[in-house]
């Protein structure tokens, strides 16, 4: 490419599964011969209460590992972080090496907040202030958008407005490009096989997220959903969240009609004749929708209402059977205002380099 300021990109992958959101930029690096390096943090999942005791040493381990990053990527480079929130990203000043003449970019990974709860934000700030003074770390992280870097890439104009209104991001530094963040999907979308009766259940790790108390309670909810959808499908493909283990799903193993996905990429599952994708509020429903697969969000009482505003079809737990009996209709989609599919992936990528 001509007239570029930066010709190197260092990708920082804070959690293993987040590499999927970077695949578009990686493909464009290869297309335009932009030198890049992938650095994966030695990720360890810590619950909030564990971060007080284990967080400082965990961040020291990360800092030690960053010594393996080739020095040339710490100078005159674009640094792309695989998310814009979370414990690791919010504490990056404690482990990230010194950068010289670099541009820092973070990306939106998954659905994020579009409103602030003042009481929750105040509590977060108080805890982080105290933990920073005592432990030298932010126990809660700062939340999506609160850590301002040079650029951020988001799904939609609603995300952009949220960042500008609440965290004083400059409009030119917020790039809207759903297509860049879902580039691999949008460049090779197959046709859907309508003569099959196959459903995919996209699981979320609601236990680690402290939404549901334990895995057995979670599985009871999953079993209820599976029992309700089973009469309408010949096969139910379970795709677990990367943070979950099969041990967390032991009650589902021998359930009739169930199979478990071993595919590393979600597109490998979506291209198998899926008729319906269900989840709670997973971003993976975007992936299914991009494959022209109807999507259903399951409403359970433990999940706040705000998480469901992105979906046209939200079904309460006790209404699944009744709803499916009516048939799958054209309104089983992601609300378009929450995901911008404009054809601007390459333009957005180039903006990071000039």
C-alpha cells in the first residue's frame, strides 16, 4: 500500500478465543504484505474475587512473557489488542513493554454495554481506585470503552455514540466496521440447506460470568431448552463456549439428538445445513445471522433485559415450544442497528496504517 505511516502490526491476543475477531485484519495483512506478529498472553481465567490474591502475580507472569516479543514490533508499529475491556486489557500498563512511536488500537469483541448504570460504575471506580493503591492493579477492569487508546473498532453507530457520550472518545477515532471484525465470515458465505432439520445451540459460559451459580444449575436450564426444541429438529449441535469444558456439560452427554462440535471455527458448524441458531445473548448469533440462519435469543430471568435489545426474536424460557410450533419466520434476525455490515473492511484497515 502507498502512503502508509506504519508497515508493522503487533496483535496482542488477551484471551485465546478472541483471535477470531482479528482474523480479518490478519488476512488483510497477508493480502497487502503488511508485516505482523501475533502475541498470545499466557491467559489464566481468574474470577473477580481471585484477582485480589492471584492477580498481581498473574500480571507479572504476563510481563515476563512479553519479553519474547521481537523488539522491532515495539517501535513504529500499530498495536492491536483483541478486546477493549477486561482485566488483562485494563491492566496492560503493568505488563506491556515500552512502546516508541506506536499507534494503539482496541477492538470490540462480542456484544458490549451501550448504557451505563451509574451505581455500578461508581462501585467499579471505588474498587479499582482502592485496589490500584493497595495492590497496583484494577481488580474489576475499567469496562468497555473506558480505556482510551488511539483507535477503537466497533460494530455499529450505537456503540460509537456510547463511547463519545460517556468516555469522550473523539468521533474520528471510533471506526465502525462490523465487516472488518467478521471479515472471514462475510467473504465466504455459503447457502443454507432448507431441507434439513438441524439446530445449533451456541452456549455461553454463564457460570464464569457470575450470571448462574453453578454448572449443574446451568445444565438444568439447558436440558429444559433442549427438551422443548427436540420435537422440531432431527439434530441439535452443541457448540460450547471456549472457556467451558465438556465436564461442565456432563448431564447433556447422553441426551438424545445431541452432538457436540469439535470444530475450531464457527463457520465450519454454520455450513452444515443449520435451520436455527439459538443462544441467550451470544455474539455468535451475529455469525449465524450473517450465514442467513434464523436466530433465537432465549430469555431467562438471571440475564438482564438490556442484553436482549439486539435481537428481534426473544423467547422466554417457558414459551419456546409454543413459539416453535408457529414456525420460524423472517423476523428471527439480529436487529440491524446493532451490527453495521457496510462494505468498508479494507478502508477501515488502511485507516489504521496511514
